[in-house]
């Protein structure tokens, strides 16, 4: 799941090396934190949060396959 978020975010920003995804697991829940530069937050979140919402839907589907809950946090 970390690789999925990393791949999608790297395709959205002009400098993919500045995308950092960290993963933490606790009690069957996977917490992913996506960090991008402040000036690139708009590209990753999308208009009215549509891209962020779409990434969360993909993670929900991927998590359902492994019976895990996935939480995505996007920060700068």
C-alpha cells in the first residue's frame, strides 16, 4: 500500500524525489503519512480534494483485500 501511494504521488509532482511516504501499523490498521513540499500540496490533494479522496478509495479497496483498515494523512 505504501508503494501505491508513493507511485501515485510521484506522478503528480514535478520533483518525485521530494515525496516521502511513511508507514506504521497498529492493531490491524495501517497508517500512511504522505509528505510533499508545501507548494505541491494542491497537486496532490486536487480540486475540492478529489485526488486525495480517490487515493483513499484505492487504499480502502487494497485494505479490504488484506482485511486491514488504511488511514492516509497528507502533510507538508
